[in-house]
C-alpha cells in the first residue's frame, strides 16, 4: 500500500472539519483573507463596517508583537465610525466561546520575504487563530515544526500581519499529532500530544480532530487555556493534564463544598495550573474570593514576578499582613499571600474585627506544594475560622501513610485526589527527563569502575567516618575531575547537597583549598535549628528550603561563616551582599538563584535550601552526600530533570551515599514498583551496545567518511543525516557517564570527528540558500546542533551576551563590552550591524527592566530603525518605495543581486545616460548596505 500523501491528509482533514460544522471557505491570499475577515466581523458583531472604518480596524490590529496582539484579540475595540458615533467591536467572545463564527480554509498564499503557502487554517470570526501544518506519513513531525518556524520568519508579519493572531499551531503526519502555542522562542520540546483524563495520548490526526478541534473545545482552549505570560511576554497553552486538572477543580467548586487535591509530578508545571485555576475560579459568581497560599521561603525572584503578574504587589517580600487584610476586606477577588501572613491575619487580635466579616463568605484556598508540613496547622486554623472555606491542594509528592511522620496525610487534609499525573506519565510524554543515578564509592558488587573510589558507602553510620577530612577531600577531588563531563563542559550547572551546615562549611573550605576554576557558591540558613538532619533523613527537608531566617534564634558561628562565604561571592561578582538583616539575606537568595539559572555559578552548595520549589532548566547535576527518602528524595532529584534542549538528555544524580534502596522505595511510592525502567536511565553498558548498533546502521549507509561525498540525491543525504544524528544522540548520553571511554566503542574518536565534519558540511550547504534554486527536502530536517557544541555567532548570540552585560557590575561591564565589540569586529556578518547594536546598548539597554525581554525590545528597536532608514533612503535618492520593497524581497528570496534594470524601476525620475552611470551603482550599493544592516 502506498503512503498517504499530504494532499490526501489535507482533504480528509477538511472533510472531517466540515462535518464538525466548520464553514469551508476559499481564501487564496491575504487580500481575500482581509475581505473574509471583514464579512465575519460584521456577522459576529451584527453590524456593517464601511471600507474606511475597516481600514481603522486593520490599523488597530497591525500594532505590537504577537504577545500584544493576543491582548488586542481579547479586548473590544472602540471603533470611531464615519458618522461620528462609536461602536464597540468584539474580535473574540471569550466568555461564551461556542458563540463565535468558525471557518476552515487551506493553501492560503502570502508573499513575504518568500512566497509561503499554508496547509490548513482555522478561522474564528475571520481571524486565523489556528494553523495546521501537515506532513505525509513517515516524515518526522519536527519537519512540520521547522516549517512553521520558517513561516514565522518569512511571511506571518507581512502586509496586515493577521497571521500574527494565530494562537495555536498544530503539526501532524497523520500518525502523530501535536499542538503548541504561538511563541517564536518555542522549541520542539514544548510541543504536546493531547490526552484524555487518564493521560492516554490521542496521537492519530482523525481522533485528535474529533476531540481537540471540535469547535467549542478549540475555542475554549484559546479563550480559557491560553496563558499570556507577562514575565516573558509570551503565549503559553496548557498541556492536557493541566487542562483536566483545572476542569476537575472547577467542577468540584461549582457542584460541591468538598475539598480536593491535584497530584501532578514535580516539574510538570503545577504553578501554572494553579494560577490558571485561581484565574478562572475568581470569575465564578458563587465564589467571593480566591486565596492563593504559598510558603514565602520557597519564592525565588522569578516566581515573585509571576505572582505579581496575576495580582500586582501581592507578594511584596515583607511581612506586611496589613495589606493582605485590606485585600480581604475590599473588592479584591484574587489574593496571593504567604502562609505566615494568612496565619497572622486570622489569629492576631488587631485584625480579627476586619476578618470577622468574612467568616461566612465562600472563599477558595489554593495551596501550592500542599505536602509541606506547615500546611497541616494552617489548614486547621482556616477551617476553624472560615465556615464556608473550600481547600484545593497541589502537590508533586503527596503524603501517604508510608511517608507520614507526625503529619496528616494529603488525603486527610484535602479529601479526594481530583486528577493524577505521576512521574512515569511525565517521562513518557517527555515533559521531564529520566534520572541517571551513579553511586560513587566502594561497592561490593562493582569493581574496575571509575566510580569505585576509596570512600566507604555501605554499612557506615559513624559520624566520625562520614565527616572525616580524608573522605571529604576524596569526594571534592572526584567532583573536580568529573564535573565537566557531567555538565557537558559547563553548558549546565550543578548543586551539591550535604547533611549539615558544619559539613557544608567543611566542603566549601575544601573546594577553596584546591586548584580549579569552578565557581562555587553557597547559601544556608543560619538559624540555630539548622542542624544535621540525617537522623530524620527526609521529613524536615522542607523546613529550611527558602530564604527565611529565624531572627530570634541565630547561630552566630554559622552566620559568621556565611558572611565570609558571601564575601567570596561579592568578590567574584562585584556585589555587596551580607546577612546584616533578613531583607539583605533575601536579596542574596534572589541573586544567587538568578546566577545559578544564568549559568554564572558552577556548583551551588546547600543543606536544604533550593531542594524543593527551585526550577532551573540549566541545572542538570545533583551531587548528594546526605540521606534522602520518599518525597524529599524525589523533590531533590527533580531539581535536575527539567526539559531544555537535545543536549540535556537526563538529570544526573551523583550519590556519595548508598541511596539505592531509598530511591527504589521512593519510585515505588510515587509511581509503582515496576517504574524504575521508565524513571531511571539504563546502565552504561546498555548505551554502549546501543551506540555500536547505531554505528553499524551508519556504516551501512556510508561505509567510509569519504563515501559521504559520493552520496547522490537528497534522499541518500537525508538517510546519512538521520543515521549520524542517531549516533550523536547516544554519544551525548554516554558523555555523561564517568565510565565513558572511546575504547568501549566500535568507532575511533578520529573517525567520529571526521563523520561529524561531513555532517556539519551538509548542514552548512543546506543553510546557504544562495546555492539553491528550489526548496530542499533537507531544509526542515533538524540537525540538532545542540549536540555538537558550535556557537553560531549572530545577532541572537550577541543579545544573549547583552543580558549578562546588563546585570554585570561596572568592572565586569567593561570586560563584557570589550568582548562584544571584539566579536562584532571579527565577524564579517555582524560588522554591518555594529552601529545598530551600539545604539541599542547606549540608548535602550539599561532602561529595560527585564532581561528576558531584551530580544523583543531589540526587535522593536530594529523595526523602528529599519523604517526610518528605509524612508530616508527613498527620500534622499527619490525612489519609489513599493518598487524598492519588491527589489529587496526578490533579493532576499532569490539571493540574486539586483540588475541595473531592477534599479531603474525604483527611480521616480528618468536620469540621463551619463547620470545613470553614477546613480545606479550608488543606489545599488545603498540598497545592499540596507539589506546587510537590517536583515
């Protein structure tokens, strides 16, 4: 049977959508799109719009980024009519999402830098809000993803830019189907399968269409489950388990007064789910207030920003209970507060009179990380005070009878589990990574391994042996020797957790005494109760995981040592932190959190802090010299397994104690006893076998390195690309094992490097569009260059450096500025952009509050500068702007230098023959300079 073609796939999809009550409409280009939009807008708003009024609508819609346009989509527009009146135009009915106009079209062509034709577009009220890209069965889904990326670069922003209003992209090859939000910073890792309530994925396009693209459902996803993330100015869409979790809570609150909790594994985005829950619940008529309760100590700088994007100023980094009480008494619907403030508000005499009025109100309390020990007492206080309170909990590691020490279980506190998404689900969906656990030391069953170093790990429980200088030194030496291997030459960062502050001090001093260039930093609480918790193992792990300090019970020795270590940090980064008061300590906590995320710290030494609630995608390794069990173990391990890119293939756990039984026990408790194979990486030997198998497939395609040059036709080249890509994927995993050596593989190191060179040559030849006359089938293949360390020096690379430059101290700024200048001067493609980049640094960079938005701000700056330069060029040379644009677009598309006759068409006058010899070369040079500078 022949493979199903893209055309057949598209035809079947459209037929199915028509059966789902979509109106089929033929739209060939963006002009036809605009006219259809006008008609649909009139139908949806039950009005008529004149041509001049419609131009005002288009002008209103044309402004801003994709993020800003997503806001415009959800707002009404006050249209100033020709007769002087004002009427309010709705683009999307977000409250009653079924009451919109639904259409489907295909093969819309848009002329941008290239001529692009889009497969299937779903229009809601005439606007293209869902774009579907199809590939025939057998092709990789990534190719459709990469094609959409090309459309975003080449044509979505042209003319009226209505395709900037796409909210959700869908990619499918018939067998596999995924969806994701319109976010130009998206990676393929952030594309999702849809699933049912039991987390069974719906991958087939026909089944997916029936469920996900049903008119009310897709509209509901856009209206209710797209999140406009203020912190990064991007669109996010909820994953299926997040959707089912929120829906289950809404049903619970709408139809009962019972409590409930959501068990979504650590790293699966519980905070986003709980935010969205709060946002929806606060709009329900029967709900008076929604109170989002967090443990202040586990808020890092980024989370504080996210909280404030929902309720500005609610997390103020102080103990300002008065402000929270005011929010309880006024018309604030969503309150974000800390557990400490909440307890104070309902227990202190001075607040009780105000709070008393709320006793009978319907208040929903949402607890983030509800397995915390503190929530037990708060739960009791709330139920005693508020008679109609309803409690919803979120946790990645519930408390069961087995891991319950002097606490009530999660079920006792919160009643029924409303939705469950456990670690095995998340790993199967590739929403979190597996763990690679290595046990370092003398084990009875293992000899001859690099990890068999002379430290005892089995049957040792004496404090003297565990804390001996000799043991600490051997562990430090091991880490220094293997850190680059574990972190891919410091592409990622690491944490080390130890049993007590005393041991941390010993480790810090040992690292400091050794010769290495690792940047080591540390943070710990200097409260008097921050002692060795090994006798307990896990249950108090969350008691000191944040920036709180018990000022009434200070351990002065610990505080002095921390100040000494902070002085080292200040010297390293040119800062001025200290522990002089709790706010100063909190500022240090925020800064160190930021530096770890930005990969400016190589190893962060902790006792308990940062082991829960700290999310950093760039952290991939945890060194462990303490006992961990149950939820404490899973929480700590999970700091390492956030999805980032192809290079980050697993979370590395390096244990200097025998935690094997504890690990098995924790996995069994939070998934099932058979889940080890899903959650833990295979042994090193298995990956060696896998590599050698992939190598055999490679040499079946290209027996020698030279034979790569003899490949004829793109199909054979594609075969080589895929075969070698499979090889480097396994090699990437092997690189993380301490035992890795080339002698175990069937390929020599030099032969691997030679194949890699050929692979990169092919990538470069495909990237060089000037040598191609038609679109290559290889263009959308993902070479996964993250697996081969090779920085592409371009504007994006410079913008990354600017984010570091902006936050640097004065001394570091000079160093970074010189570095940026040198890179620009030494790179031919960047020299033409030097003036632009320097102007951006001098006039705009320091006024940008959030480094995350530097890319977007530079894009805006570039567009303004480009527009000014284009206008200046046309005015000074007396050129026809439309003809100039045509010449530039043709040049960018064909990579063909304009001919003299092309330049003549741009002139608004007819020069004499002698004048032409001067004018045409001058205009051509200016046009080429314009393109080099702005494209």
